[in-house]
């Protein structure tokens, strides 16, 4: 018995020690697991707000990048469209060649219709005479100027005769022999014409100088062919003067030229009331 007791006692102590060790390990494990759980919960609780905050911070950046990307793509597309619309259309080389060839053919066809003639070297082209044109003053202009020269041109105009220097000169000399330059418009009848003036001897009058010019031209055309021929030629004042002397216009026939002066005639303006 005594020998067995120590053995049992030793066995109980070993079991106690083992039990104490196992209990301590269990306590340690529980405490460790508790600490781990507490740490993991603390970490999870600590990390969750930061993670959410980081997620919230990253979300706007992603949206901003997406909007900027879309804007960039839109601007690029608009630039391409504008460049295409502004840039001139390129004509293909083949089309340009075809147009050039067509133009060349058209030019050759036009040249094909040109006719060429060969003439002898001794053939001379005839001289070409071209019509000459000149402007003459009208009734209103001549009456506005109002001189004896203007009245002489007015008679030539109504008669259809050229207003050459020779014709104007012979008319001025004739007017001077009838009334004289200082009052050449006397009775509005510078040539003392009896036709239409109411005085057969040339002592009649006209309402104005324009009417007097019309009747003077009409009277010459109706009965003084030699004077009309000289005025129609308009080349020589002396030839026309000789026709006047020989005509029955003046009974004195101007002394056959002895009463006819060839000196320059003074140009005098008539009163506006005479026109």
C-alpha cells in the first residue's frame, strides 16, 4: 500500500500539471483569439471609413476623366470635319488629264476651221476710207450763245448744209452787207428776207431770230439754186459770194462784188429778247 500511494500521488500531480498546462494553453489560445478578433474587428472598423473615403475620392476622378475624354473626342471630330469642309477637293490625276486632253482636242478642232490663203506678193490691199463724224450745236445751244456767228450756223443747220468755215464766213459777210454787225438782228431779219416776214421788199420782221433763220433757209431752197449749190459744197466762200451777187436777192447785186467786203466780221451778241 505505501508503495502504491506515492505512485498514485505522482500520477495525480502529473495529471494536474497536464491539466494546468492544457488550461493555460486554452486560456492563452482564447485570449489570443480574442485579441486577434478584436484586432481584426478594430482593423475592419478602422479600415472601412478610409476605404469608403478613398472610394468616394476616386469616383469623381473617374467621372472627370470620362468627361474629359468625351470632350477631347468631340473636339477632334469637329476639327476633322472642319478640315475636310475647308480643304479643296482634290481632282484625281486621271480626271485632270482627261480635262486637259479634252481642251487640247477642242483647241485643235477650232484651229481646224481656220482657212489660210496665199496671195502673190505684188497684190496691195486697197485703201479703206472711213466715214468721219462730227458734232454740231443744236438750236438751243446756238440761241443761248446768241451771236451773229450762231445765227449763221442756225441757217446752215435748217438748210441741211455743212457748217464749214467757208460757209460760216460767207454768211457773216452777207449779213454785214444787209444790216451791219452792230445791229445785225434788226427787225429780227438779218438778211432782209421778204419770205414770211410780211414785207416783199425785205422790210418785214420775224417774231424771233430762230424763226428768221428757218425762213431764210427755206427761201434759199425754193428759188436760189446757185447759192444752195455753193453752200452744199461748203468749200469756197468766194464761189458762194459770186452766186449771191448774181442772184436776184438784192437788186443792186452788191455792185457785183464792189460793195462786198472780205475783211473779218466782228462777232456781236444779240439781245436775249431777240431770240
